[in-house]
C-alpha cells in the first residue's frame, strides 16, 4: 500500500514538475524574443505582444483559416504518405539483410538531398498543384522515418519470436502483444520526426508552388517588406503545431505507454 501511494505521489509530482518546466521554457523563449526585438528595428522584428495581437487579428478577420487549413491538409497528406513508405522500408530493412542492403543507398541519398531541392524539382515537374508539396514532403521525410523503424524492428528479440512460434501463438497476437509494443517507441519517434519535417517541407514548397497556405503568405509578406505580418503567420503556425503536439501526441503517447507506468525505475533501490 505504501509503495502504491509512493508511486502515485511520484507520478503527480512528475506532472507538476513537467508543467512547470514547460511554462519556464515558454517564458524563457518569450523573454529571449523580447530581448532580440529590443536590439533589432521594430519593422524587422516586432515585440512578442505586437506579434500575438497581429496574429489574433488574422484569426479574428477570418484570413488565417483558409491558409492554415490548406497547409495542414497538405502536411497531413505528405506525412501519411511518408509514414506509410518509411514504415514499409524500415520494416523490410529490419527483417531482411538483403532488403537492408537494397534500400540503404536510397535512404542515404534521401537524407543528403536538401528539402529545398525536392521542392524546386517537384514544382518544375508537377507545376502549381497539390502534388508538388505532397511529393516533396514524402521524398524528404520518408528516410528519417525508415531509419527509426528499421532500428526499432532490428532491436526485437529473436528468441522471443522463436518462443512464440514454438507455443503456436498466432501472428496477429504476436503483432498485437509483442511486436507493436516493442516497436511503439520507434513509431512515436518516427511520427514526431516525420510530422516536424513535413511542416517545414510543405511551407517551403508553398513558397514555390502555391497561391494559398502559410508558406505562400510568408513569401508574400516578405516580398511586400511586411515583416511584422510574416512574424504573425510564423507565430500562428507555431501555436497550431504546439496544440497538435500537446493536444494529440502527448495524450496518445500516455495512453499507448500506460502499461509501462508500473515499472518506475526511480523506485529501484
């Protein structure tokens, strides 16, 4: 009973401590922003409260929604495509040495090619269509996902798989009870990497081949020397990303890894 109470107390303290750390980190970032804004000209780098007011004005006027929704839609398509391709390549590389040797050059080449090069080439090939940013996102992002999945699958215990087969455990049960829990940390890492990179690639691609989206508005603001509005669009997009991270990824991660909460390594000793 005492051990159970201690575990619960540590979990509650971790939640409080984690929230405090996030708040301090945000305050530190805003403070650094304020310090830099006091050095640079206001037209080049506005103060945080001015930027947030301008960003709120974009939301309130209804200008922000079509551009944000367009960027998020393209990001989702590119992310899902890269997740499917990267997971398939990573699994093949993890379970088969021939596949590993076959796909390694593609993954290494994909990692070395700059995202802006893919964005420019895809614009030349497909023109001003949604295919350009989505394809550029998939080609840029899938190698990062493939590497994480590859190492996750490669780390599976071969003895456990052989033992499961010896006891005639079905493949579906093995996948659900052993393989997926073992690979799930790599899946979450790959998902975070993939989503973070997808935001950037779609925004870059929209600069080349779009008449709608956050990247298009950033480029338009830059061309008009309206740097305050460019900062407002960047801040607005950053807020949306944080909402997705802490509103979707964090709760999903806590739910998926709930089975690990009983193994609290701080209690050892």
